[in-house]
C-alpha cells in the first residue's frame, strides 16, 4: 500500500508489516504517521521508521489471542492413572 494512504489516520492502531530497503521486516501496530516518519509499535517498543527506507507496507491480520486452557484440557503434564 502506498505510504500516502497511511496519512488519513484510518490505519492507526492496525497491524502492519513494514519491509525496509535493507531487507529487515517489522510487524506491529501502526501509530502516528507524518510526511516523513511512521511509528510502529513492535512488542511494546515504539519504532520510528523513516519513509525513505521503507520498501513495502502491507496490512496484516492480527493473530487470534490464545484462549485460556480449560480445566479439563490436557496440559502436557503427566497425569495419574
């Protein structure tokens, strides 16, 4: 998706994948975007990324959160006979 499309704020808070010209790939939630820098929250750390080093930006579906184990589900621990 074009960088300019991110400037309308409709993608703020969405999960995005950013590929840099160096080959590095970052996935996180999109924060503030201005004409030169976008901010990506990756695992709780906010990363400023300059527009000039971005090769590709794409929206990513967030991973579903893992449901808590039910008390009757096997936990992988040994169980008595």
